[in-house]
């Protein structure tokens, strides 16, 4: 019989043990290197969802910008139309008569209506008109409300109410400075 070689098996056993220990020691390192390779797939899905959300937001913003552009162009057309509808400052007597009529219809007693000199205000002339009248507080408020509807080309520059509290039956004094916007002669010809 041939004798066995006990030393070769023993060395193989040691080699397997050392190899297993090396693999066990290297396994966490390998997993640490392989794990990031597995993560990008889920990370890519998250980034893809985020990209889709950003694209939807961008589309919403683009639609909002387009609505604003449409609104702006409509406002510019309306402004051009309103500019064409402004009256000439030469109609100041007619305007004073209409203001006096409105004040009297609302219950104010007109004391004075005085137009001032026109001044250039951008694309139109501004004609100041001072109105002094008397009446009660609700009548003054009603006049200002009706003024806005009847004369959209007229703005209230300032107003003043004064009364005597010790005499409740006496009407209050009402003074308002109006700015009547009129057409510029050089723009009205266009």
C-alpha cells in the first residue's frame, strides 16, 4: 500500500480556510462597491419623476405667460380705444354744464365750478376742475359714486368735506378737485 500524504490535505485545508477568511473579509467591501451600482436605478426614477414635474410646471408657466401676453395686448388695444374716445378740451363748457347737472341731480347745491389751465399728462391733457357745493354726507358720497360712472375720463385729485357739528341741520361744504383727461390735439389727428 502506498502511504497517504497527510501533509497535502492539511495544506489544502489551510488554503481553503485562508481563502474563506479572505472572501469573508472582502465581501462587505464588495457589497459596499456594488450597492451604489444598484441605487442609481431608483435614483434615476426619482429624477425622471422630478423632471416630469418640472416640465409640467414649465408648461403651466408658459401658458400663464401666454395669457398675460394676450391680456397685455388687449389692454393696449383698450387703451388705444379709450384714447380715441377722449373729448377735446374745447368742450369745457359742456363738461361744466354736465357736472353741474349731475351734482344737482344727486342733491348737492352747486356754489362754484371753475376750470383751470390744462397741462400735458403723458398721452393726454389734464384739465383741473374745482367744484364747490353743499349737501349732506350721503349726498356727497353718492355724487362721487355717480361721477365715476358718468365720467370715466375724470379722476378725483382731492376732496374736502367741512361742516359744523354744533349745527347738525346745516349742510356740509363739499369741495372736490377733479382732473378731466382730454385728447391731445396732435394724437387726435392720428
